[in-house]
């Protein structure tokens, strides 16, 4: 404490001698008094002096106050006084107005007293334990004191709390306190605790902080709430910003869905208070934290999808198109929507479908672009719209095509009733406002980013410059404006557009060089010695000329690579050209633009570079430098190597396509084999059912035969003529039914004959499929159709046999009824004789009829025997069908062998591909030896090809 005493001694306006003595006496009383009331009164007196005489009380009383906290915990009043006194000593928040030269000294006092307090880590642990007390007079001053300690020496206090057992958990209990004062100050405490400490942020998040904070925000009224909502939002930002673990936990906990009600702003006339604007601004920033481009791509993408699914993006677009929104909220909403849709195809497609509530409705993109090219709009709003347009086109080839299509002649509205995005961009590109020129050029460059198709399509755009003159191309008009010597910002924007347009597209380079005035203009600009302001334009002209050389396909004889390099060497000099090219990356605004995608500039004059363009410069600067110094022989060797690589790539592509086709064929064959297996199983099931049904028919036939024998016995034992007359009609009816059965049998025989012919056709087609694989692939579907027809025929046969079985059953039942009638008639015949003559006549008549009945019975037996033989023939034919099915199974096994042969051929192709890859690697090594850079994209593409081949090989092994 010697340095503190020195400070006290050096103060010119120190306390009176009596006041210093009073503080000393109070400290002695706190240290030596045995009565609690005396100590309490002394601490209360020190509290009253601590604000005015902060230094003296701190020097003399801090040790005694800490001792009170340790020994008098049973008395909440003295503990509260001690905590308040320590807070007054350490805190700088309640300083009375002092002169400026003493303000810094008071701040130093707070940090010095804090350092003394935390020198013993047990003091912080003691303070954490006191926060468990529910008494208001203990808990509230304890919260304020710990908050002040964190503000003074945050990292050191954070480390002590982090290693303290259950330290963070004790502080989290403050959010559940029913007293709002303690809860709100607890939020402030957690703000200071979580600042710039990832470990504590994770602990706080997993202590259910998100749930509690969102509940508080909801209770306070969301965006309409007071400063408590603002404090909770700041704490949420501390927990989520640059903390991937917490962001993932926030998303998986479905907390994103709870953010949607924040942006239900209600009626536009409800008013916008300053607190509501602050709250909504923080809420939008919190959304941006979750989808920031600096986050890992996977985490950002998942949050973007969740925001679309829960309707948060839709709610933001509603605010975007609403009226009466404050300018700063509208600007931040545009920036937020930009990052929610950036690189997410689903969100980008939705944003393209959003319409403004106008009459007639206009797309939101068109309305925003109207603001961007309007020089009367605020600068920050125009920057936000440009960022939104860039994010809409980022990795969105569909959106790029839609924007470029609005410039093409076939899609321009002839009536002129509506304005398109392309027309707005062209209007901004050629307006008198240099900022509109720059924004439109950069926006149009993003419509061409990494999209060679749209670069070629943009060549079709024709512009009508004036009445009576023929239209000129957009490319020509851009070069015309460059040559007219417009403002630097306009020329920089047009040069960035041209560099983006020409890069990686030889066709556009050819069109650019076809205008004979372009190359002399560029060389003239580069060769001149201009001031510092023009150096950036010279560097961009050098970059454009270098792109024209590097991506030149030598289709124009006067502007071949070698001739252009000779022109540079004669008129500019290679060293001078490379020096001018380096002006771009050395510019003071270049590094600032390369840091983040969002265009953020303090003023319009600083709006020079675009983020994506800086990436293009970094990519091309080195290769253009090498291309300038390369000789013609090296260029020829490089061209030869490129052609060889292209040939090998074509061979590899050919084999890949062949493998894919064979994969498709194998899949089709596997499907056909599985279909045939199913059909075979179905046929086998049908045959089994037919066999069982035939066996049932046999059993029924045997039973009928026995019953017929019994009928003959009953007929021979009775001699009543009336009985014979009753049986005779039944016999005739049975004879007719037997005739019907015979007709059914003939029909079945004809159907079986047709089935045999189908089986023979199937055999012949299967034999031809074995001789030729390609013929087999086309014949298999036809055979499967024939097998299906065979199955249908067998099903028909099954149904007909069922009908026959039903007929036999019915005949059996009728026979049984006939036997019952015969027995009843036999019992009713009178036994008395009427005379010998009459009996003899009746006996003769009955015997004649009985003999006729026996004859009919024998005929029935013969017919039944014939029916049994027919059934036997049917069974033999079914056995023949089984043998045919076995033949089909053999044919399937042959097909399996053919599939194995195809797999072997594919293995040979994979070996050949491996050899080709080895050759490509050797050629790439030769390229490296020749000094030609091997681009990583090619290598990554080769790696992807190898991965595809490995996946194809794995699929072959699975087959």
C-alpha cells in the first residue's frame, strides 16, 4: 500500500486532519470492538465517508472490511454496509464531478484497489459465497461489487471465478431472482463476466442462459421493452459472437424459432421510441451473428435454413417492404436479410419471389436497386442495398441468369410499363453520378462472377446511345466511357467490371480485342507518367491487359499472346508493366476491402474496391506476371501440355461415361433378375396349389366311387317300380352334367396346349439370350412377359379346376340326396301280397328297370374313370411346367455368370483409369518443371474424379 499512501500524500486537496483521524478511529473500532453493534455503527460510518474520502477509506479500511465479511456473516446488516463501502472504494461509476486531470487518477484508483482485493483469490471466492444469501441487503451490494471488479480487471477476475467451484452456477441463479433489481443487475454482471472469454461463455450457455434470457425478453415485451431487453440482447451477443459451440447449441435448442416474434413490429403508426429502435437494432445484429460470413460455412447454412423454416426470413422481408420504418432500422434490416440469404439457394429463391406492396407489385430486388442508383438516398442505405444484391447473387447461378436475362433483347418489356433490374443497372452504369456508376458496375460484375455462360450472354446486350445511330454493345459502351476520361470512381468501377467479365472467358477476350482501339488505349494509359490519383487506374489497366494476354486463345492474328507481349515490351517495358500492376494491391483501401464481404466505407470517396474483386486480383496477379515473362517456346510447350491433358481428360471422361452406362445396365439386369425370381416364386406357389387341388380332386373322386357302389347296393335290394321311376330323372340329369364336365375337360386341354406352345417360345428366346448379351438384355423383358402370361394361364387353369371341383361336390351332394330318397321310398313300400300274378308282373318289370339302372351305373363309372385319366394328364402337364421353370432358373444362373464377366471388364477399365491418372500426374509434374502453375481447382477436380472412380469401384464390389 505504499504507492497508495504516496498518492494520498501528493494530493493537494486532501481531507482535514480531523477527518483522517476519524477514519483511523473507525477502523480501530471495527478491528477491536467486541460488541456487534459498535462494529456495525463503525462500518456504517465508513460507508458514509467512502464516497468523499475514497482513497483514505480504501487504504485504511479495506483489510478490516474483508475481515468483517469473513467473521460477521451471521449479521446481514453489517455485511451489507461492508459490501457497499467496498463498492464505493473500487467503483468509478458514482464519482462526483471532478476536473479532467483528476478523472484518470480516480480510474487508476479503482484498478489499484481492485488489484489489492483480488491479490488474495479467497476474497473473490468469499464474495461468490455471499451471493448465495437471499437477503436483499447482502445480495444486491455483492452483485454490484463483483460487477465493478470485472469492469476494472476483467480477465484476472474471470480466471478466479472460472477455477472457483460452482462459481458460474452461483451467478446464474441471479437470473431467477424474483426481485427485478437483482435480476437486472445480474444481467449486467454476466455481461462483464462473459466478455471475451470463450470458456465462461460455454459454461453460462449450458447453464440454461438462453432459455432464461429469452423468457426475460418475452416478459418485458420484446422490442417494445425497456433497457432490460437491451441488456439481455447484449449478453446474448456476448455468448454467441465468435463462439461456434454456443451458436450450434442455440440452433439445436430451437431458440431461433423464438426470435421471430421480436420482429412483429405491428402498426406503422404505433411510434418508434429511441429504446425500441435500439432494441430492434440489437435484435437484427443478433441474427447477423448467427449467419455471419466469418462463421464456419456448415453452421451458417444450418442457421439460414432454420430461419427460413420458422418464418424469420419472411418476417424480415415484411419489415423490408413496410412503410414508416426508421432509416437506420431499414438499413440494418437490409444487411441482415443479405446475410440470411447469402449462399443459401432456398433463401435466395424466396427473396427473388418477394414483391413490394405497390400497384402494380414490383419485385423487392427492383425496388432496392432503385434506391441504390438514386443519388438522393443515404449513403449507408445504398451500401446496404449493394451488399444485399451481392449476397443474392453469391453462388446463385440461377439468380445471375435471371438478372442478365433482363438485359437481353428478347426479354425487355417493349411497352415500357415496368422497369427491370437490368435496365436499372444500365441506367446506373451510365448516369452522371459516379457513385451510381461504381455501384452498378460492381453489381453487374457479381452477376458474372464464376459464370462463363452469363459472360457470353452479356455480349448480346445492345444499347441505343442516341436517336438515328446504330446500337452498340455493352462491352463497347464501357470502353467508350473509359476513353472519355470520366471520374476516377467511375473508371475504377468500369475497369473492375471489365476485368471480371474477361477473366476465365476467352470468347469475351476475343470480342474485347476485336475493337482495335482498346489495346492502344490501355497501353497508352499504362505508359504515361501520371499523378498518384491515376496510379490505381494505371494498375487496373495493366490488370485488364494482362487478362487479355493470359486468357487469349490466339484466335485473332493481330492480337496473339506473343504479339501483345512484344507490344508491352516495346511501349511499356516488362518491369514497368509489373510495377504498375502492383499498384492495385499496394493501395491503402485494397486491404480494407479484402477483409470482409460487406461494403463498409466512411464516405463515398473511399468506395473504391470490391471484396470479390480483391480475391480476383490476388488470384491473377501472380499468373499474369509469369505469363508476361514467359517465352514463346514455353508458351508452345504449355499449349502442347494443355492439349495432351485435355486429350487425357477426354479419355478419362469417356471411360467414366462408359462405366456409368454399364452401371445402369447392371442395375437394369439386377432388376430383371429380381423380377424373374419373384415370378418364379409365384409360379412355384401356383404349381404347389394346383398339385394340392388335384390331390383333393382324387380324394373326392374316390369318395364318389364308394358312394356310387353303395347306391348300386341299395338299388338291387328294392323292387318298387315307383322308386325306379323317381330315380330315372336324376340319372338323366347326372348324364347331362357329365357331358358338361367333358366339355370343360376339352377346354382345359386346349388351354394346356396353348401353355405348352408359350413354354416352347420361352425356351427358344432364352436360348438366343445366352448366345448374345445385348440380345439377352432386350429379350429378358419379353421372356418375363411370356412368363407372366404363363402365370396368368396357370391361374386360369386353377380357377377352372376349382369350378370342376365344385361341380363334383355338387354331384356328390345330389347323389346323397338321391340315396336318402331311395331309402325313404323303400321303407314306405307295403309288405302285403295282392296275388301271385300281379306280383310276378311287378317283379318282372322291376327286374327290367333294375338291369337298365345297373347299365347306366356302369356307364357312369366308365365316364368317371375317363375323367380321372384326364386329371392324371393335367398333372403330367403341370409337371412339365415345373421342368420348364427349372430350365428358366438355369438361364438365370447363366445371366449371373455374364454379370460376373461384366464386373471383370469394369475392373480392367478401373486399372486403365489408374494408369491414365498416373500419366496425368507425370504430365503435371512436367508442367511444374516448365514453370506453369498447376491450379488447385484442377487438382481438386482430379481428386473428385478419383473419388467418383473409387465410388464406382465400391459399387461394383457391392454388385
